C-alpha cells in the first residue's frame, strides 16, 4: 500500500496482522481492565503469564543465537533451550492461559457488562490465535533441534576472521 517493494518486504503482511492482534488486545482488554477491574486476580495472572513467557523466550532466543550447534556442547545447549521454551509456551500460552482466560470471561459474563464481556471474547480469541502461532513456532524448533545430530545435520562451525587479527 505504501512504500517501495523493498520497504514492504521489511514489513510482511503476516507481521502486520500479528501486530494488529497485539494492539487490539491492548485496547480491548488492558486499558478497560485496568480502569474497571484493577484488582481481579485472574487478570493479573494472565498478564504475568504473557509477559513472563515473552521475556523468558526472547532471553533464551538471544542466548541461543550465540550457540554453535555444529559442536556437541552447543547442540545440547540448544536442545535444552528449545525444550525449555516449548514447555514454557505450552504451559503459559496454551494450557494455563486457557484456564485463566476462561475465568476472566466467566467473571465478566457474571458481572453483566455486555461491552466488557464481548470485548473480552474478542481479545481472548485474537490472543489465542497469536498464542497458537507462538506454540507452533516453538514446537517446530523443538522438532528441528531434537532430531538434529552432529554427524548428519549440523553445519560445521564457521570461524570468521576479524580484519584486525590479520
């Protein structure tokens, strides 16, 4: 729509849709919930689950970028990393998330506020789709690295020489 083809490639449609889901969630849940139900336990747990899992997964992802999976030690660390991230994503963005959001939606339904109830349903649906993407992405990485072995799949370590070490 706007910009050159090169600029459009920097912002793929899928990324824009995901960001739209994310911001819709913020507008339809976070602001109204902070205003009207600031002490609801389930709401605070939901935010913690989402924020903590995002923080921890990104932390491990950044650390994993430094690993050399062409070595036995590097591959083992990567495997530990992907198992940890998948477990965290499965629990915090699927299993526990579903239970917590059910309690929030049920609470808002019982309160009788149609706008908050419908908003929570929309936000829950959109965030659930986003969470499914995160869980499937983590599952893909889990399968990729758990089935990898040094002898058949891993690329040999690449050592770059820095110009000042000539």
